[in-house]
């Protein structure tokens, strides 16, 4: 009888140990955070993020606020588990606010693009002996954003001096360089100075970013 009792206790302890080991961490509390901050906190904890925005799509996470999460804060989770964040968006911004946000997004993309090519301006690439002479990157005159997620780069060449394929290559190069770390960047358009030719690259077409 005594041996049987020990066996039962050992079994219970083993079960408790198994339960404890199956949930080695706790879900962080991100309710009330901006979407980008919540995403970073979830990913820093070794977890994946899934958005629940109702009928909308989360493009720029910083524009959203986390209303609830599942699993709840403090619940046991395993490395790689998915945390679903239910988010809402503040009231529509004014035209001035949208314009400011678009400008900031364009400036961020330009800064990150330049950081990736190791220069302070695109024109510096034209005198860089290590940079491919046939690259259009050095001819970028401006980077603008008509809406968050998209940037349009104007290249100081005309329709007669470049092909659509070359503009598409430039757009995809920028998308891959910046989009790897900047998850908000979805689309890059490269257009000639005369506005007559345009090349487009989308995140879902990128062999680097769509993996």
C-alpha cells in the first residue's frame, strides 16, 4: 500500500512537471499599446503576431491601438506561439495629419535606403567607384509617399534614357533593402523625371520578402 501511494505521488508530480514544461513563458501584456510597440514586445518574447482589425487590414501598425489579446497577459505560452491582437484605429486623421504622416514615412524610407547603401545622399553613388555604373540608384532625386506603405521615387532620367524593366529593378532593389526591416513598406514605384515611364515593385512579388 505504501508503494502504491508513492507511485501515485510520483505520477502526479510528473504530470505537474510536464504541464509546467509545456508552458515555459508567459504572454506579455500589450493591451493599450500602439500596434508597433505591441508587435515588438510580442516578437521580443519569441512569439508571433496575428492582427484582428475586423474588416480592415493593418498596414502601418503604429496607427492602431491594442484593445485585447489572446492568449491573455500572463497566460502560459511556448516559443513560436501566436498571439492574436484585436486592434482599433483612432478617428480619421485630418488632411494635414495624413500629409505629415506620409512625409515622415517617405523620409524614414529614404533614410533607411541610404543607410543600406552606405551613403548620405543618392548622388554620392555616382562618384563611388565600387558602385555599379549602370545603377539608377544614384539618379534618385526625391522620395515621396502618397500614402503609408507606398513610396514613389523620382529618377533624374527621361523615358528615352531608361526602360521600364530598369525602373522595376530599381523599385525592387529599394523594396528589398528597406522592406526587410521596415514591415510597413508594401510598394515602391520608380518614375522618370518626365513622368512618362514607371516601374513598380510590390512586397508580395519579392522573392526575398514573400518567404
